[in-house]
């Protein structure tokens, strides 16, 4: 359908652009970007994410390292791995897959990643750089992917009312900070679990960005005609009729919302592939900054 924002197709375009740049930089410098992904334990969903990041990095010709630590790893053991990667000249990007097991203090781990290698953009130094509009931060991959989807779909953001549902540090808050940047120029409302009348807020939106974590939570009655809908949610819902016993769906009820939306992202195939593309883009950026090339 015409109103679909095909994230997978747009992500493939970005990946092709990156592939070209990586190969020309390799020719010039003899070096390639290096990405290290640290996984603590073997949570199946996290494994899927980590494997697809590793596969994509390999396919782009990056140096790619996957480190799987035991589920009962101590904080010190994880910090030691981070320190080693901070000091490894072949590694330009480091990420520790979230969520870590409960004995791990994630905040402290993030604080110990060299901000220059923090390609997830979660280090407070990067959060601050992005918030102030400085050029040398790393925007977090998911919100940046959403913005890139809007840009490449030629959605006008200037002066438009963007309603963001969710206030997490990895999606909602940084999304708001990107949408109010000069050049994007949206007027932003941030909604969350204590918002009094969510439907009323969303009905006033030109652009809705849903990052709630509740399957098919936003329904057609909450959305006005002509709204652009970006669905960040990735939820597994039991479904006996599917071979795996579940299906993936977003935080938006596609059935009832799509008829009213002017543009809408599907799940899967919307924001998800963009997150990985932007991670690869940030890793290339880290490489260029650290190696002082490009
Ligand atoms: P989170 O659980 O940290 O945050 C959810 C937010 O939703 C909270 O800020 C909360 O205030 C808000 N919320 C909860 N109930 C609400 C309600 N009834 N009304 C209004 N707001 C409510 O989740 P997150 O990490 O921001 O992720 C959100 C979703 O996006 C999840 O489905 C997650 O799987 C998905 N996600 C996708 C990607 C991707 O690559 N596409 C990346 C990260 C997260």
C-alpha cells in the first residue's frame, strides 16, 4: 500500500551508502571500522538482536567482535571487558546489549564506555551533546532511525506537532530532543503512563511516535485523519497459528490506525531495520573520528 513507510527498504539504502563509504575509506587508509558487542547471558531475544548486529557488521566489511559472558558475571568482570575494548585500537564502537542480568549495574557500565566509542549514544556525555545540538555526539540509534525515516519519506517536520508516547531514556526522551532540534523544528508533546488523556493528546498530533511497549495499544479512535505514525514497538504476542507460536506486532493497532494515517510504519519491517542501520552508521562515524579520516 502507498501509505507504508518501508523501513526495511530505506535501511537497505542506508546500508548500501555505508558499504560504499567503508570500502573507499579502507582503500585510502587500509583500516576498517571495528564493532564489539557484549552480551551477558543468553537471553533469546537479546541473542537475536546481537546476532543480527554482528551479521550486518560483517556484511559491511567491519571488524566485528561478539563477546558472550556468563549470565552470572560480576560487575568487575564486565567492566574489565569494557576497559579492554576501550583500549583496543581495532575497536571503534562498543555496546553492551540491554537488559543485563540484575546483578549488573547498567548505568555504571555505560559510564565506563569511552564516549568516543559509545555508538549506542547512551553515555551521559553523548546524551548531553545531542541535547545541546553539538555535532560530535552519537544520536541513539532507534530515535535517530525514526527521524531518518521521516526525512527520507519527505515528511514535513517544521512547525508540525509531534506527539511522542513513552519517556524512556533509549527512545522517548532522545526522540523528543531530536524533534526539537533546529532544522527538524517540530513542536513536541511527550506522553507517558501518567498522561491524563492520551487519546486527546494523540488526536492533536501531525506525527505520532509510539514507544510504549504494549502490543497494539494505540487504536484508530485515538488518531486523527492524516497523521503520520511511527511505531517503535516490537512485541511478541502468542499466536498458535504461527510456526514459532508467536507473532511480532507494534505498539500501534495497525488494523484500525492505518486507514486513518497518511503514512505508517509496519512491524516488522519499519523502525527495527533502521536501528541496526543507524548503529552501523554511528560505528562508521566513530571510526572516522578516532582515525581522523573521511
Ligand atoms: P520502556 O518500557 O522503557 O518505556 C515505555 C514507556 O511507555 C514508558 O516511558 C511509559 O511511561 C510509557 N507508557 C507505559 N504505559 C503507558 C500508558 N498506558 N500510556 C502512555 N504511556 C505509557 O520501553 P522502551 O525501551 O522505550 O521501548 C518501547 C517499545 O519500543 C518496546 O516495544 C520495545 O520493544 C520497542 N523498541 C524497539 C526498538 C527498535 O529497534 N525498533 C528499540 C528499542 C525499543
